[in-house]
């Protein structure tokens, strides 16, 4: 089977609906056709200010949500990034073939450095994309299912793989980003011109997978729309309504033109209620299962440890080949 790699940062208590439809759902649907590696990228999460006790808890919670959403740790390799040291080790090597200029062009770096300020603009934040490239390249992944915001990082990964291969000989598989165009970008419910994000300004704009159903329903009820009455998909003119339609389409499996037709002559209240119902119905079992898994952290940690061993076996082979190609003297 071809290899697949993807990951999410444990940077909040819960994943949000953008992570779910932009990535997690695709992961679940692809795990049978691929030899898949799903990582909780804790080393990425420390590139911005963070709280150690919260990070530990969030790492488990993120893993529990992967499993609850349908990732099977017996089929796919589901593990924590820091448990496999080869990620950091390969990232260092990749740093030495990455230009300062090309890393400076990464829009996520520019966004985060302006959001967190000069003191938090660290070398770690700057090197975020080379660690991500290491994640992908260690496993020879052909497919990398992500949301739209990660496309630039996967493209840098492709450039680095090609550069290394041409400088030191064929070593890396050149990966492809897999992006579902319809759901590649989910927007904040309160501020539908910006991407929904774990660090959003308004808590009401973000729909969390682990929120209580009543809270989720309320967030949709108070979602920002516009002063018109017509329900149609038009990203530019009607960002709020279009975002709700995108979410509903994804959760019901109804394509956009057919969905628009269902709402001819109906009001925004109907649309909001239907989206809320569809999301709550899908999230409720996932939430319940995640909380159940979190009731037994020792068992969860055992699963993660066994999966990290499996990941390390693959990763260490790649790292060894890389060290050899670049001329590091093997330890005798
Ligand atoms: P992270 O944790 O920010 O996001 C996890 C995944 O969710 C997608 N996503 C969205 N999709 C649609 N709409 C949104 N509003 C939205 N917000 C987030 C992201 O595109 C991502 O697929 N750098 C990655 C983590 C990572 C990674 C990797 C991914 C580290 N190493 C290797 C793939 C391969 C990130 O920031 O994810």
C-alpha cells in the first residue's frame, strides 16, 4: 500500500470543525487504501507560547479524538511526534538545505510572528516547516491529506525532497498534498472572512468537537450571516451563509446546487437549525467515545507507545540512509 502521513497540533483542548472536515474525515476515509501514519505533533505545538500541563493533557485529548473519529490504531500508526526522535533529527538535517529566504516566505510564519510578537518569534517557529517536512519524508509518504492552509508547507517539503535527492542521491519520496476543495477552508462563525482557528479571537466563532451539544447548537444559532434573506452559495458576497452551506453540505453529503435548491424560499433560521442538527448528530458519538477513551489514560498511553515503536522502525531506516548519504561517520 502507498504511504500516507498527516498530523495535527495538540494546541487546544479540542479539535474544531475545520480540523474535522478539512482533514480528520479524509484521514478516516483514506486509512484502508493507504499505510497511514497519523501523528499528534507536540513538537510543533511548542513553537508558540504554551502551558506545559495543558500541553500534556491536550496531547492525549488529540489522540483520543483521532481514535474516536474513526482512526483505527490497529490499522493505522497513530502516535506522538516527540516519541520518535528521528523527527527532530531529520529536521536538523533539512535545516541545512533550506534557504533563509524560502523559509521567510512561509505565510504561516509571517502570520504567527505578527500575532505573537517579536519576543515569541523564535528559531523554532521559523523552522516549523522543516520539522513538518521531516515528518512527511521520514515515512516516504506519497499522500498528505491537509486543509488548504498547509499547502505551502507541503510544497516546500516537495522542494526539499527534490533538492536532497539531486544533491545526495535518490532518498526521499516526493509527496503530494491531498486537499478536498469543497471543505479545504472552514471559516470562523463570528468572523466568516477569516479561517476558523484554534487561537481565534472569539470563542463563539469556533465549533469544538468536544463541546456540549447545546453549546454547539447555540454557536450556529448566533452565527454571523448578512442583511439579505436569500440562501445561496457566494463566498465573496455572502461569506457567513456560504460557510454554513459548506458545513451542511459536508455533513449531509448533499452537493451544493441541490442543497441551495432545498432552501429556496426558506429563511436563515432554518438553515442554522439544520446545520446545528447535522453537526451535533455527527459529533455526539465522537465526543462520547473520546471522553470514554480519556477515562482510561493508561490504556491510551499504551496504544500510543506501541504505535510509536512501529513508527520508529520505519523512521529510523530513513534517518540512517540520510545520515549515510550526507557523510556522517557511522558510530562504530
Ligand atoms: P493544524 O493542527 O493547524 O491543523 C490540522 C489540520 O486541520 C486543517 N485545518 C483546517 N481545514 C479546514 N478549515 C480550517 N479552518 C482549518 N484549520 C485547520 C489543517 O490544514 C490541517 O490539515 N502543520 C500542520 C500539522 C502538521 C502536519 C505535518 C500536517 C505537522 N506536520 C505533516 C501534515 C503533514 C498544522 O498546523 O495543523
